[in-house]
C-alpha cells in the first residue's frame, strides 16, 4: 500500500528543474507532498484532491492523475533552499475523520550552487 | 506557543525502562497521529486519533501504548523496548477536512 517515489535521489544546479513522481497501486482520495530538511520536521507543501488537479506553491507545483493513481511534483528554477527530502503521502477512500496517510520512501533532492 | 510541540527532543532508555513521549498542539486540530521514522525508511504510521478516539492502530507492538486525554494532547507510553525501536518519533495533527498535517520536531529515541 506504500506509494512508490522516483527518483530516489536527484542532484541539481541552482536554477535547474526537477520532477518527482509518486505512484500507487490503489485508488486514491488524495495526495500530499511534504519536504523535510535534515534534523527538522516534515513541512506540508500541498494537497491534491481531484483527478487531474494541479496546484502551485511559489515555483513548486504538482499534478494528480486520479485514473493512473499518480502524482508528480514539479520544482522549477530550483533554489538552494529547495534541498531536502520530499515525501508524497497518499490517502485512500473519501472524506476524513482522522486520515490514514501513508508515505512513500522519499526523494532526496540536493541543489548545488 | 504555536504549532505542534514534542517533548523530550532526545531520549535514551534501557530495555527495561518505562518512559513516555508527549505531544501538544495549539492549532485547534481534532486529529492527531504518531509516526515512526527510521534511518533509510519511510515514515511509518503507528496510531491515529480522531476526536480523541483511536481510529487506527497500524499493527504496532503492544510495548507502544498511546493515550489521547483531549484533543490537544497525545502521549506515547513506552515499555520493554527493543534496540530496533530506536528511531525518530514524530507527532502530527490535522483538522478534519482536506488540509495537510502539521508535524512536531520529533523525539529522537535510542534504546540501549
């Protein structure tokens, strides 16, 4: 039931773009994206609820293909501050009274000057 | 203080000890969670509380015992732990509805 993320790691130069993918074998209600810097708590980036939905957060955006149970996180014109481990989390079923958010294994992103 | 606060930040305990981890949120959320994060592993969901009732126990060994006395506080009671239980234990909270989770900074637990 754990979603699968790819790639496992990516190294970028400042200003380059990256895409992180998240796939599930089960039908999904929502997909969350979080970033965790070393020694810190995961920080919520965005949630996608509907098939085909896209959202943006500064230069970070994401899409959710409900039919394929896939989500992608797009980082454009990367900055040094984007470095960290990115996790997708998936929820199955509709509605939530205390969700069951299952995380992928994470993608380690390093942005170099 | 705002956000999700976890105490202690670090804990070293022997296998025969009993200790408790504390989580407190001041966000008005009504769902709280315990996650375990081990090195090189994804975040593992342990327990879910919604409106102070446990709605999920994700096959966690009985040596971990959660307690949610009210919607702002969550505890994880530990006893007779094993060295493989050493990990970062993260607490999170959320509102019912479609919002993200807010995580605490975690408790780094070492079992010796």
